[in-house]
C-alpha cells in the first residue's frame, strides 16, 4: 500500500491493460504510454490538464525558424540514463531514426522530419519537409523519449534503414527500460502486472514513491471492490456506475478529468454500405434526433458536449454551446425532404467495450431508441471489440458508434475526420466524392502547414464547422476519465 509522500513503499494501480509492447519505438497504446511516460523523458512535456502549452523536459529551450521548417533544441546538461550513460543529442538522433525505421505504430509521428542534425552534444536540430506546427506537441510522446542508444544497441537495437527486420531489442525493452525517466521498468508479466522502481538519480530528484505496481484488472466492478478494500490504491478502469456508488464511501475519493477523446456516431457515406444513411439530409436528421441530455447522462459526471470533432481545450474546438440541439420535428421534416423511403439499418459497436467509463452497448441502445422516436429503424449489431473494430476499419459499418482518442495533444490529430483520411475513409467519405469534400480536404492541408497560431486556429474552427455541415458524423461528447483512489494517496 502507498505511504504518505516521502516515506516510499508501494503504490498499487488497477488498470485494464492495453499493451502490445513496452518498447517505445513500437508503442501507441494507452497503458504502454502510461508506463513509458514514467520511464522515458521526452524533449517537451505538458503540465497536468493544460494541453496547450508545451513545457521544457529534456529540452530546456527551443527555437523555430520563421519558415516553420527548422526546430532547434537545447538539451538539459548532466542528465544520465539509468545505466549511467550520459544523455547527448546523438541519443535522440538514434532514438528518432529507430522509430522511423522500425516502421511500427508511432513511426508516423516523424513523417514531417526530413533530417536530424547534432551540431554538438547538447543541441538537436530537426529539419522538416514542410512547416508542421503540430510537431512540438507530438514530441511530448513517450514513444519519442530518449533511449539509451549505447545500451540498446548492445541488446540488439538497430536505428538504420534495416531496423524493421534487423532490430532485436524489443524483448529486452519489454522487461527493462532504457530511459532517463523517474522510474525504471523491472518486471512485466503480460496480462498480469507491471512493476516500476524509482530512479534514484533522476534529474528532477528521486520521486517519493519507491515502487509502483500496475495490475491488470479488466472488470470495473472488481476494481471498485479492490479500491474499497484497500487492495489497490488507484482504480483507473471504472465505469460510471461504479463511480456513482463510491460517492461518500469512507477513505475513497473520486475525481474525473476530461479526456482528449471524441465520442461520435459514424454514418457511412458510401451508398453501397450506408444506404439511406449516405444521404446528407438523413445524416442531419440523425443529428437532430438524438437526445443529448440523455446521452450526457450515460457519459457521466464531468463529460462535455461537443459541437464538433475537435475536443474542448484544443485550438480550433467549437464552443459546446453551439452544438446541435435535439429537435425531433426538424429531424422528421428532414427525413421527408430526403425522400429515401424507410431509413433503416444497423448500428455496429463493441459489445464488450467500456471506454473511459462509458459502456458502448448502453450508448448504442440509447442511440437506437432516439432514432426510433423519429421513425428510423436501427438494429443493434453488437460484436466483440476486435471484430467490431475490424469492421469499422474496413469501412463496413453502416452506422457505428465509436471514439477517437488523441495520439498527441493537438487539434491536428482530429483532421482524421476529413474526407480521404483515416476516419473519413472508415466512413466511406472520399476526397473526390463531391466538390465540397475536395474543398474541405484542401482547407485541411492549409491548416496543417499554417505557422501563424491565430490563422491556424481560425482555419481549424472553419474546418470543424464545415465537417458538421457536410460530414457523415454526429459528435456526442468528450468523456471525463473517472478515477478512484484511497485517502492515503
């Protein structure tokens, strides 16, 4: 059990594991990022819930050229890896090149980087192909943390062009971290637990808690019971039902923090898949048919309505007060105007999925009932998470209810909803489908290279608003992550 700060001992955390690897060069999953955030330091970081202001970490300062294509970072002096090796700019160069050449999940983070220079041991220069103002936020990812290049190379790590086939360091990095972080990975038992020990030589000074144990507890009810009994100190995988019943429980506190995630309804824009739901008037009717007050009750305390697809707090997000309002008479009128006959189909979702405390099956049932109220007949197509996810990725959902979590803290990450991009493709929304779709795609390309912050914010707002006017989505809410913890934390 955790002791008060400064006395050491152990902090036990309950989580529902999403881990494919703990090797930072291969990692984007939630639990892996949580672990690597503690074991690997990045160039920049963010302070608490402020996702708009990058702060120094291993870089003490940085400069961006006027054309937005050169980033120069000054590294913190006298930092050492847990092996004792000194951190230099060469370690960052090696780490970044390994991420790019592994061609694994986080490789896209560095797509904009053309060249990495190390003019001296404490200076790192990134040359970009074209301006890309989201890069600074991306560089906060633990996947782009500094890896001890000498040690990892000894353990089979490769950073060169053949890294994808020749790198053999993953098994080592899944059991022993090689970073500068406040904690050191000492044990990983797949699907069971992760153990972290504090780094006594951390550049910020040793953290107060000596040992952190993260246990895989997949059932929210079990996490609730264990935090009540004191078997775990922090429960991170609770459902909203569990949080509600913990209110007033002695020695247990709860809180919620907005997650950079969008929950939304997807309607397939491809007539061969979407049927009536590929019609823009039907899509608009769906947006007005939904009972948002009831949906927010499912989202739980602390959640926020969304007026667009960009979460609140990111530059470009629309004011939640401007979100579509429930208007079922208008929805019925739009269905008549659409003149598509009976609007019917099925909604696909992960029947066993609980995301940030939201049960996707309950949310899908609510959407089914809301659409039925205006004459839209939707059958429930709940599938196991992996099967449902594959159908979604293959653009085979007629209607789906999904969420998109930010890979990095910048509104640019939500341009995936643009026609022809990741979510756009999953919605059957091609860039060349209409002149309006092409115009929107062009606007997105302008936004992602705009280096003037005010102009970029304006472009992002225009894009978000336009997606709501012509896109096949109904944004629902931004969830609040529920957490319960013992009074001794």
